[in-house]
C-alpha cells in the first residue's frame, strides 16, 4: 500500500528569545521551544492516523505543518510522492491546497460570524476558482450541506443561528468543498457535548467510507481515538514515543507513557475501580529533561534514560522510543 | 415537609431558578429535587446548558443576578438556607459548605501568596492566631500532595502549574472542615494524567475529612469512578437519579440510554456510536411536556402534553412516561 502522506524527521522550533535589547543588556541567551522534534510517520490512502498526547505535546503543530500553516525548521514532508515544502512555494501550490483541508477545534471561532453559511462553504470554491457560475456554486453548496446532514436552506443563515455540533458540520462541509483527499482534523469534537460529539464522529466515519478520505485525527481523548483511528501515534513533549496499529496499541501498550495515558482514562464501565495515577506533571518545554523526556515521571527509568535520548525503533511491528522496552526490562 | 427525622445532610426540594429577561421569564431550573447524605459523593451530570452548574450556584447562594430562586426549598443540616440573607450565607459558605470551581487560576487571587489566601480563609472561620493558621495551611497543602509546602506557601498562584493550583483550591475548600463541598467541573481544565491525580485526591481528602461532595461534571468516566450516586440533568430538570452502577449499566430514561451509548468505550469496538439527533432545546423555546420528547425515538402522545415526575423505575428513579403509565404514576 502506498502512503499518501509521508513525514520524515519533521521538526518545528519557535524562537521565544527575549527582545534584542534585553539580550544585549541583560545577557539573556536566545531561547527556542522545540514544539515538534524529529517526528516521522506515514498515512496510507483511505486510513486514519491519530495523534494523541497532553496539552503542549506538539500535536496541533504537526497538523499546522502538514497543511502549510507553518514552515518546518527541519525534516521532510511528502504528499502523494512529492515534497510539500517545495510544493507549497511552487507556482502550482493551489493544486496541493485543493487536495488537503483542515477542520479546526473551535467551531465558534473558525466561522466568520458576519458571513452567511452559504458564503462560508462557497469560499474555497471561489477562492480556488473551481466553480465560477453562481448557480453551480449554489448547487454545490446545497449538495455539501446535505452531505453533512444540514438543510440546503441553511445557507441563508448566519453561524450564530446554529448549535456547536451544527457549526462543526458547517466546518466539515467547507473543508469538503474542494473535494480533498486528505483532511487534517485538529480536536474536531473537543468543544462539543458527548451526544453531539457522537453525531460528528459518525458523519466523519460515513464520509471516509463514501469518499475514501484520509484523516490525520488529533485528539487528547483516547476513547475517541480508539473509535476513529487505524493507527495511533502517541506524542510527548514534541516527540513521537510510540506508533502502532490500533488493536496492538490498546492490547499491548509498550511505552510507559502510553501505559500511563491508558491507565489515566476514567472509564464508565469500571465503577469504583481505583487507578494508579502517575505522579508528576509535564515538564516545561523550554527546558526539557535530558535524555528521554519522560524519564523524571517514568517508574522504569535508569541512568541511561537520563543521559541518552531513545530513538523510535521498530519492535515486533510497532515503533517505540524507550530504552527499557528495547533492553527488555519491561 | 418534615426534615427532622431524615439523615440527609442536604435536601433540595423542587428547586426552581428563573431569569427575567426583556422577552419574558426563562426557567433555567425546573423543580429539581435530590438529597445528599453525610460523606456521600453525588455526581451531577449533563450536557452544557442542562443547569448543573446553576444548581450548584443556587445551593451556595452564588446565583448571578438577575437569576433568582423562584420556588422550592434547600435544607442543610435541618436548617432552611435558600431564604438566608447575604451575611448568614457568607458565614455558612466556607465554614460548612466549601466550593471548588473549574478554572483554578481564576479562583485564586493573583496578587496574594497562596499562604495569605489560606490563612485568611482559616482565620475567617476558625479561632486561630496567625502562627496556628499558618501551620494549618502548611498541613493542608501537605495533605493535598504539594511537595515542600513550607517553601511553596509563600509563592504566588502563577508560580504553580495547573494541577498544583487545583490542589491549592482543594486545600482552600477544606480549610474550615466543611460538611459539604460543591465541586463544579474540578478537572475539566486539566490534562488527563493530572485529572486522575486530582480525582483521587478529592476522593481521599473528602473521605478523611468526612465531607460530602456534590460533583458537577460532564464527564461520565469521572462520575463512574468517583461517585456513589448520580443525578442526570437535561434542560433544567433531573431526568434520572440512582446508584451510579445502576444508572450506567441499566439506565431507564431514553436520554440516559442515549448519553451512555454516545460515549466511545475503551473496552469494546463499535462501528457506529449511538447518536441522539438534534440538540438540547434553548430556554426560550422549551417544548411542552417532557423536554426530551422532540429528540426521543419512543415518545408517546402523552410526552408532548404533561411533564413526567421523577418516580422509581427498577433500581433508579426516572422522569419518563414510558415507565409510568397513567395507572401506575
């Protein structure tokens, strides 16, 4: 199976240095946050890769890198076999943008409140000059709204007239307007209530089956990820610590952080169960720990983990970055 | 109503809250009733706008005007508290009823050290001098799992991380040994790994201090592992209440059934989630009869006409006409 999206050693660092004058007068050093640090994965056509992790682990930065909202500091990304770093800068960048679209987290912030729904959904069509005839645009908007379970008559309304779940459907309709092959979904349901979340997740799954869409699905909720994904990547402080097929990851999680995350989820079917809460908190990304960034919280850490950064190694069909797993200690 | 011979710590009877607006009066809570026994953890669950936070705010007298209690009674330790004045309510709040809110940053004053805030609360409610109050504050911080409390007590809230701040807020709520703690979404603003720590902490310290908890959350998972009993709210009404195990495994109300089915499970694979079509009605467009009937697949003609009462169904109580034919109800 050929991969539609291929990412190799992708890194993004943000300059958070103090202003020049402070650096000169107070001799403060330059500072960088490594939001994404050497992430590699590939997504086969028609499949879903989910990235999970806690706030600040860099999962949203990966999403923004993939759709070209940020330029990576290092590493390579390829879409359908062509390097996207070069493609986004090339003359035919429109052709690429048409093929990948993004759905954002907050449906209250990602729709222009002054535009009617019809104009919002039609914007990609006119922007990319896919359709120019107003009647054809109207027909396509009606078709898209129907596809996500809304009424074509809704195109005359404003976003504030819709509930959160309906707004997220409008975002999905807008993202589908250019008939993309690849959708990047950054926490598409975190702002929604559970019964509404179920509606949106069901629509996304139906659309994937009908249109053969490929998803990068970003979420902090492992239960949602389990419902949506084929492959799961677990991120911690900008690095991918484990990448595995869904059944393998849930049945035999290898990395201690993955185990901790799985253990930390309150499950409705286990009433009165007491969980082993992992101690400590995510360290400051400005000053990440040496070696394996998880070692201060890890129950299996030893001297090697504090010194040497583990690589993402292949192990029995999964990829995991952990010295303890590699040495067979756990 | 006779309350003397009942063991409940808190009794809420037919509590209604309304908001007068230019376009008429909006009923945000409609005859909500429940009890909390001493030391019990009651979960209040529902979607945004169901009225769960409002219930907590009404209990502790922190309704934002123009919101007002328009009916019903609230009894706490045999005393009626819904009609208390502001001063009497203030004496009760903190001393007998503690509160924990969702965002730990906005519930702490950024201009004072956590020690100043803790000792202020302790001295306001307990007859202790400054040194004793400080010792007690350090002790509380230690109980809530803050490392090196002697040093951290003199730090400001911004020097604490989100999880640590919520620990400070929990110590503040426990400062005067209250009998009841109203915790409004205490873990929603936190990451999952921190969430687990805070939930365990809340459960442990409340057991040690013998405090009952009213835990307001939208997360069924948190309810499942923390609470003894649960009340499910929909559109300002309690639609189902009962022991947490019963409500999760054999819910009676169609809304509770839909809510449980729409949560992706960790232990089983499902191709599609059960979905409840539509959304919760707005307060200004509340349907007549049962508020859930426009979304309910089993609605009867009767559901559109009359509001069902909360009556026993199996091991839980549910407000649904499916379970109460006219003869039985």
